[in-house]
């Protein structure tokens, strides 16, 4: 079963990953994120994070395990990327 996760790419630098908290928890959902939901989650940082909603299986999600904290979120949130 696949779920939808919020993928971000900080300033379009090519390091796309899954938006998650410092513990690696990414909240997936059954349906694709709407623009309003993305704005609610990311706030004004939506403009620099180039977000998109992507569909991943549990195994595909496990590939995103390298955490990069985002100073914009006091390093409590960040991007989980593939190696």
C-alpha cells in the first residue's frame, strides 16, 4: 500500500527529500496533499522548499534515511534524503 508524503527540495538545489521531524517521522496520508495543506504544514517556507506530494510505499520510504536539519525550523524539522 502506498501513501502520499511531502517531498521538498531546499532552494531547488537538487537534494529532494521527505519533510520530517528530527526523529525521522514523516506523516503520510491516503490522498495527495493540496496546496492549502502544503501551506499549512510548511508556512512561508513553502516558497524556498519547492514542495510536492509524492506517493511512496513503505519500502520506498525507508530509502530516505539521511537527515538534514533545516535551520528555518530550529533544526526540529528537516529533510530525509536518500544516500
